[in-house]
C-alpha cells in the first residue's frame, strides 16, 4: 500500500481524541459526509453537508487534519486489512486463471 492510500485510509478512522466511532457520530448527527480517497495521481478530501452545517463540517475537517487517529492500533488494523485484501485479490486471480 502506498503512502497516499494509507493516509486516506487512516484519515477515514477519525481523530485520535474521538476515535472512529465518536467522530463518525458527530458527522452523522448533523448529516455531514466526510471522506478521503486516493487514486493513482489524486488525493481527494470531500465534505458534503447542508449549507447550515458546512461551517461545523469544516471545523471537524480541521480537527481531523490536526489530530488524525494515527495510532499503532489503527495502523496495524489497516495493514492487516490491506494484507487480507491482497490475499483475496491473489485468490481471485488464481480462480480466474483456472476457469
């Protein structure tokens, strides 16, 4: 997994102070959608909300960028998740090659 993809995954894990669940609850309570994705040549942070909640959404984004949930547990969970994905991808390729 490259650095951009890892960063995007980790930024989707909430803040260090709130964690993923509490941070997501704060977003959900105000109908705010905040997501981070990466592509081959892109890194995208997307914030969608009602106009009345936009300022609050920006404050949460600022909080996320200043205090990301970059803990050992989060890093480990994402690395394990990625290695399972790679194994599944290899398994899918093997299955397709036997068809």
